[in-house]
């Protein structure tokens, strides 16, 4: 039911960009939640950063065109201070570490210098494969016709299993699935920490990632960050279904 869904939105009252800011970085779609911030929100961030000549780096590892793991409409937003950092790791070349950066020449030159110093002798084999796959159109086709439906189906299995197994009167909320390869589950008023839940789930053969790992730099206490878990969608259909049934049973017993 829609009542058991939620979505994060940027709190611009907490966004401070000034002369001491080196850069702004965010992912779109987001790891761990799959959230996709809107085009207007991207522009608002970039406009604030531009006042202080601060570059904005968009981690677009799950974005279109490759691997196209967006499940809502989205297009890259370009600007003088915006740099899109794409990866082919999720599109079939994880070991080759092939990345693509699109942005203003002055930003790209800095990235190029950094990359050159880090990888003096970068491999060419993966780059050759990527070039052929992009030029032929095969990579775009694989992304939209194979990779995207694959993960959409995985999330549908997870979502339907949890909806059937978890009572409606429990305070569980699944983040809207807008992109990436994870599900993000919020258990409001969880009577233990996310790490304690992780240990209990591990005992019944279910491995998740405690959500508090994804709130670095948050100084103030916020109970929410210990009420969430990230669930991978890479397992088989059968394992996802059984895993969510075990997870639901554990949550019911805890509450």
C-alpha cells in the first residue's frame, strides 16, 4: 500500500555552501535508497554552488544512458559548474573500472591530471570493449532491455513479498524505487539499533547492510539513521522472496 512508502527530499535549509566549500557531491540515482532528486533540485544546488565557483559532481553510476538503472523519467542536468561522473561497472564491465566524466573543460582537466597520476598505465582492453559497445548501440540496448527490467523485477518481488508478509499496522516504510539496485527499508521506532537487527537477521540467514553506515558526518543525534537497512537486489528471485519472508517474520517478532 502507498501508506507504507516514503521518499527523501533535500532540506535546503541545511545546505551550506560558502568560500570554504571544496565541492558538492551527490548521487543520482542514489545509493543506498534509489532516490532520484528532481531536475529543479539539481539546478538549485548548482546555482548555490556557482556563487562561490564551487564544482558540483553528480555520481551518475546508475543513471542513463548506461546502465540506465532509473525507474522514473530523468535526464542529466548540465551547467558550467556541473560534472557528471558515469561508470560502466553496473553495465557489465566491473573489473575494468571504466568511467566517463562530462563537464566543463577546466573541471575535466583537473580530473584528468588526478587520474593520470593515479593510473600511469591504465588498461586499454576494457576501453576498447566499451568504445565498440557504445558506438554500436549495443550498450544502450542492453541497459534498457536487459539490465533495467532485471532489477525492476527483483524489486517487484521484494515489494510484493513484504506487502503480503508484514502487517499493515506495523510502522514499516519502503523508499520509492526510483533507481539503482537496492531497496531501502525504514522501520520507524525500531526497538533496537540497526546493527542489532543486522545480527538477528544474520542468525536466520539474511544479510542486509545497517543503514547508519550511510549517514556520515551527521553530528546530531537522529533516531532515524538507526532505523533503516539496505537490501541488495542481486540475489535470485527465490532467494529474495524467502529472504523477505524471513525478514518479515523477524520484524514481527521484534515489534
